[in-house]
C-alpha cells in the first residue's frame, strides 16, 4: 500500500512538473505564429441561422504526421495556423449559403464595394469553423514558374491584430513548406503584404529599402519578399500498382530555404512576375 | 475514434435482427405484441442511432479527419446501409428477403460519409459517398474518424461506383499518407480489396465479372471526391429561404457573430 501511494505521489509530482510545458508551448506558438485571435468578422452567409460556421468541404489539416497536399487546379487555397500550430488548408469554393451578385454589392463587414459578378466563397473562417486562429493567408499557384507562392492575405486572422509580423510569416512559410506537399510544383517566394499587417509594422516596413510593389508606377500592393523560392526537389516516380493517377510522395522539403536559388521558369513560356495576392477580396 | 454504441435501437425485426446483433453491443427489440402467422418470417432490421446517420454528423472534424458511419463491419456479410429518407441504418432487402453477400465477409469496414451525396444528374447513384475503412472491425452504427488515402475505381453494370479508401484513426493504417505508402507498408491490401470488390457479385451470363475496376487513384482524388459530394449535399438541401435576407438595396446586412471581433460594427 505504501509503495503504491509512493508511486502515485511520484507520478503526480512528475505530471505537475510537466504542466508548465503546455503553457510554454502556447507561448512559443504565440511568438512563432502570432497570438490566438478571434476572426475579425463572420460574413452573413458563413453561419447557419443557428449560428454554426460551416467547415470547408475540402478541409485539410496538415501536420508532419499527415501532410497536406496541393493541386494547381484547385488554387487559390487559404491557409491558417491554428491553436495547436497545425496548418489548416482550404479551397476557395462558392459557399452554399452565399450568392452571386450580378451588379456587385456593398459589404458591411469591411465597408467595401464588391465588383459585379462577385460570388460569396468559403473564407479562412471555414478552416476553423469560426474559431480562434493565428497568422493566415493564401497559397497561390503561379503557372509561369510552376510554383506555389505564399502570402499573409487574410482579413480575418492577419489584418487588425497586434502581431502578425514578417518574422511570423517566415515561420509560417517554413512550417507550410515542411508539412504541405506541393505535388508536381515547387515553392515560390513568400510575400508579406503590408495591407494585411499591423499599423506599426506597416509604417516601419514602408521605409525599408527592399520594399516592393506589384506595380512600382502606381505603388500598388506594397509588400516584402520575406523568403525566396525553394529549390526544385526531383521526385522519383514510384507508381502505385494499377493506379490511374500516381499517388503523392510524402512531403520532404528542404529546411535551408533561405539560401535557395530561384526556380527557373518553364522553358518556352515567358515567365510573369507572380502577383503577391490573388484578388482584392480579403477573405 | 468516436463510437456510438446503439443501446436501444428501434427494430422491426425479430429473430433475425436479434441474431445479427449478438456481440455488437446493441439489441434489436421485437415490436410489442407482434406475432407472425404460421409461415411468415420477419426480415426487416432497422437500427436507430443517437442522431440521424445521414445528416446528424459533420463531414469533417476540426482536426481534418473525415467522419464515416460504419454500415458493414469487416468480416461480416449483412448488407446494412444508411437510409437517406429516414436517417436510420436498415438491412437491405432484395426480392423480399434480407440481403447477405453471398461471398466471403467484407475485407474491411464499409460505410459512408455523412452529409455527402453523389447526385444522379452528375452520374452518381443519389446515395452518400461510399467508403472502405482500413482498420480493425468496427460495429455497425459507429461513427469513426478517418484519413483519406485514395479511391478504388469501380464500374458496376456500366455505372461508376467509386469507393473512397480511408484509414481508421489510431489504427496501424493511420501511419499511411498515400496509396504508395499503403502499398509499401501493407503489401497486398490493394490487391485484396480490388479482388474482393470486383468478385463478390459474381459473373454475368457471359461469364464476365459483373463489377470491374480500373485500379486506385491517389489521395488528391479522394479529397476532391469528398469535397465535391459534401458541397453537392449542402447545395441540394439549402434553399433561398435558409439564407439571410438582404437589405432593401440588395446588399448583405451586417452579421454579428458571438465568437468574432465584429469589426464592421
């Protein structure tokens, strides 16, 4: 009896010793990927009448154990780092509760005018069912370089927050490159969009010599290229027996992406400079 | 793994349902006072869960796993299926008799993904997306978390009848990330599945197998199929009346959600 009590107390003490680790993990994640924040808003169509925010039907939650998978045909994707440091990835599909506005419309959440023909799509909140998230953005396919670029474009989780710094964008990009398989494509540059950054970071960044624009003449979409493209990693073909479509290889991205040279454009096609963001709709 | 054991399912079956239920943690109950005339055999077995098996569960979970309602446990032959009309699990009837596969027991768990549909206008059968679940045998009516691996392409009587292949969470197969991974770690599984599903219905009058397969597709196709069928289900049930009304100018009204910052206010 005494032995079992002693064992119990020992185990209890051991368990208590590990308790602060959970807090440290959360603190570390806060530092790496930004603090957990509620979404800035939920659009009128994103919740059912009972208030439930629908999950995206193409949801993937990428981890080292179960990597995400990208397909150029389904770009653009949205990504968001969740409370536990996992990467939620969704496709932009028309929301079943949404509409298409032939004449455009005024969106009250961000006081913006939307163009005619705009469809209400699933946004970042559909990766977390409206829950709290960290830094967030888009994954865009660039046909010219056959690569996926990353940015921090999210009106819900990146904009209007205390943090969401360029360093956090780099940390998120490193994680995404580690746990998401780009398939037959490669990883393109990583952009930090000033329009989706906190005000103090934006002011500082506007003074940086490496500040860039989508169009330098009009100074449209100011941004920083915070990571270069990753080198292309040759993938050995290993077809599945009797498979119509080769299944994907597990993700194995290099960790030394900062020093990587840019990917050569596809021969025979004039490579265009990839845009830092997909569209003007801050989902 | 999230399990819902059916403690008190409604059952119109008598002996048959009771016999089937042995060992599965649920019991079918005879209708009170039900008697059958001489020569009459009760056949129907209906199982009721805590929720509607077709609409009561989400397609996905927040951790990215996909929910599957188990209809036919691995190793068994009774053809249970979710009724999209009632949301119950029913034993299929064919020619006035309960349907049992006249072959070896299922090589894996068989079920479907809640809130999905393969629309007839898109070449589907109007039923939820069928799923093959790799892992230990799981009782009928369980709702389990799974990870998609690929798709078994099947053709039944000239119609596409694809089945999504998934790994049961916390099973040995859960370590697989792709079809290649499955083939490498568990040799023979894909061959067993393809052989069983193309053989269990037997041959036609010409001696050809009734079911045929073109093989397996990868995880990307499984993700697409699940997403498309989930989206088709939601679109098929949501009407204009379910949507929030626009204002007099045709613009959306500001929506206040309790869990958001609601910056537009």
